[in-house]
């Protein structure tokens, strides 16, 4: 931004005061042009504070000097006082400078407001129009960048949520597979146990079927002894078989008779013998 130093004369009654004021104004302007901004600030402030000079051009030039020094707070104060001027061109410059300071502070919305006021005060201020378009372009770029970042954040969030859902689904499937595997193992184990039980039952039944029927060993010994005796007596096997059969029948009849006697009631009127 090209700074505009305004030269204005002050007419007062005392010629000595006029000469002193004009001298300080000239010295301040020379200091500013020489880029001795600190000296220019001191000289402009002397005019305002000590010589009570209240000129819009001095406030504007004081704001320029502060701005060049980097003291934006004091520059704002000086420029705000200059915006009260009835001079349209001077007022437009003051608003433009406030817009430039706001832009430097990254406050683009505020900057755009000041620049609009500058153009409104003086539509012929081409520098203000240029700054306005520049700030509006920066705002649009920032908005686009913000939208892009928000979109990327949204996509990242959706991607993260999809990944979490996928991991949860995989975890659930793994748990189901593990459960199915355990159930399958349990079924196999139960099947093996059932098969083993069936084998054991079959083996036990087979052993029972194959085991010989039990016979009373005393009968076998008695028969053998009788046969040996008959053999010693020179009796033929057929005759011996007939004798043994008769003996067995006799034993049966004897046993039956003993059972009948045991069940008969005794006559109380008869003796026991």
C-alpha cells in the first residue's frame, strides 16, 4: 500500500503559533519520507497533544507512521479518528488502512467490511477495490479449504467406522466359527463314546453267546463214577445206561415222596411214629 501524506495548512490568529505548527508539520513529513517513523510519530503527537492541532490529515499521517513501526493498536486509534473526517478521499483511505490491518491479522471478514466502507466513501479508490477483491478471493479459498478438510474428516470418520464395523463382524464370525468347531468336536466325542459303548455291548453279548452253559460239576463226577463201577462189573454200555436211567428215576421218585410227606399235616390223635 502506498501511503499518502496529506499537506494541510492551519490558519490561526497568532503568527508565531502558525509558524511553529507549520515547522513541525514540515519536519514530521520529512521524517516520514526519510522512513524515520519513530521521529515522525513524535512530531505528529507534539502537534496534536502540545499544539492542539486537530487536523484529519495529521491523524491519518500519524496512523501511517504507527503502522510502519508495527504498532497496529495505535495505528487503529489514529485511523478511526480519521474516518470521522468530512473529506471523502481521506475517509476512504482511513477505512482502507483499517481493512489492511484486519487482513494482516487474518480477520478477513472484518477486513472485507472496512474495505466496503472505503469504496462506499470513495468509489474512485482503485487501491481499496483491489484489496477488496483480494480479500474476497482469500475468503473463498479459505472456505474451499475448510470444506475440503471437513469432507476429508468426514470420509476419514466414515472409513474408520466402516473399518470398526468390519473388524466387529470378523470378530463375530471368528467367535461363531470357534463355537461351531467346539460343538462339532463335542458331537464327534459323543459319537465316539456311543460307538465305543455299542462295541462294548456287542463284545459282551458275543462273549455271553460263546460262553458254554454251566453244568453242575457234581453231576458229571457222579455219572463218571457210576460208569466206572459198571465198567468194572463187565456190564455193557447199553445196559449200564439203562441202569443209570433207572437210578435217576428212582432218585426223582424218592425226592417227590419226601416233599409229599413234608406237606402232609400230622394227626394229633396219633403218635409221631
